[in-house]
C-alpha cells in the first residue's frame, strides 16, 4: 500500500521541442506556479518523449532542454519548491516502461485519441515509430514513478492519464495489492487555446503560436493576426463572441472578468470595434509577458545556475524513480539478490 505523502504529489512534463507558448501557460504552467506552494511538485523536461517523433533532430531536442528550463524559471516555477528533472537521465523510467509495456495491447495504444490525432498531424500513416506509439506507456511510467496524485495538463493529455490509470489497475491486479496509485488530471476550465487563426490548437510546430519570450512587437503582430467575427465589418455592427479568438484569449488572460463580460455585451450589441477590442487584449498580453521576458533574460545570463538546478533536481528524481522501480520489481515478483529465497 502506498503511503500518502504529507503534501499531494504533482508531476507534469513538457516535450523539449521548442520554447513554450501562451497555450502552455494557460493550460498548465499557471497551475504549476500556483500549486507549488501547497503540493510536492516534480516537473520533467521530457527529452526522451520528444525524441519519439524527432529522432532525426536530436540536436533540437537537446537545445530545447535548456530553453524550456529557462521558460520554467521565467514564469515563476521555483526550484526550491519544485523539482525539475531531465527525463532521459532517469533510467528507472525506461525500466518501468519496459515492464509496463506488458500490461497494454497494441490495439489499445492505437485507439488512444491523442495518439491518433498526432499520427495524422505528423503524416506517419502506417510508418509509426514504435517508440512514438508507446510513449503513453512511458508517460505512465513518468507519472507513477513519482507517485503523482495530480497531473496538471491541457485537455489533449486527458487520454494519457486515462491510459496510465488502466495500466495501474492491471499492475495492481497482478501484484494483488495497491502497488501503484491512480492519478487525476487537472485540466483548466478555459479549455484549449487556438492559434491566431482560430483553427488548430496553438502548437509549437505551427507558426500561429506566440512564445513566452515574444518581444513586444511580436505580441502586437500576433494580436493583429487574430481572427474575430468575419461578419463584423463595421464597429457599429453586432458581432459574435462565440468562437471569436480575441474573446477566447481575454477569457483566458484578462483577470478583470467583469470588464470582459461588459465588452461581450457591447460587442454583441454593436458599437465595439475590433481595433479597440484587440487593443485591450494586447495590453493584457504585454503586461503578462513583460515580467516573464525579463526574468528569462536574467536567468539566461546565468546558465551555470540553470545547470545546477537541473543537476540537483535530476539527482533527486533518480532516487525517487529508482525506489519506485525497486517496489514494482518486487511487486511483480522479479528476482532480487537481497531476498532470502
Ligand atoms: N506528453 C506531454 C506533452 O506532450 C509531456 C509529458 C511527458 C508529460 N511526460 C509527462 C505530461 C508526464 C504530464 C505527465 O506535453
């Protein structure tokens, strides 16, 4: 039986394929900064997972370990409260993955809706790298190795948590006891933010995202590009709020909710132009991103400090994941030389 930690354990991660963007901030980073005071938090720089669809560009994956670490520190993830680990340096995760793979079928992996979408988006068709198809199992290893109770993620990750819990139940059944714990996804109510064109989600691989380190000019250009209601031609026309990208972003980032509701009323009625509306959003985003950009500049001038943070976080992660691996080996009845028989 697992022992309940004094503070609930949180584990999340990000693939290190590019700098993080506003979608990550609304979807997960903001929660992490808030939760690190009341929870025991671990964050993975998921370079091993990033390799599963970037094996032709390991240099990109390596470089972005540092970039994402800078993003973490810039948004206010505090290494004295949150343990930041480099995933590929935790070998126990690979060993757990190998064991967990026996508790999942290929057809179940192929039915994972996020994997299905990603296979389509990457054009793998039938040539799916096995490591890619199996990354949800590796993610189950990530989550369970740290004994996470809560996983703050965007809604696209919900199927991963579901799949993790299925594996946990199978393993517990096999072990005949509650060897591993199930985890809960913590998904923000704002939902997934679209890119500026309003079509796809904001994605690191698509040009319509805005990174957390964007310059004031890039922020302005991003807001300018945003789609509003295509039938809202004159300021005096009534406009649609639903599906309007600018309102989606205001809902996600403007802390003055009453003012946003008022803007919605005016927009629907007619009399609020897109220029004025975008102006408000631009102000909100400039204010949000300025301190993040400044902190990022400051820490990027001290990469030795960043490396120390990762080194000590990874070392702590190694101990924790190894100890879970020992328990799982034991629970599944694998040989140990310390045993009497
Ligand atoms: N799959 C996540 C993403 O694409 C990254 C990730 C790796 C993760 N391991 C994790 C998220 C464990 C939550 C928990 O962003």
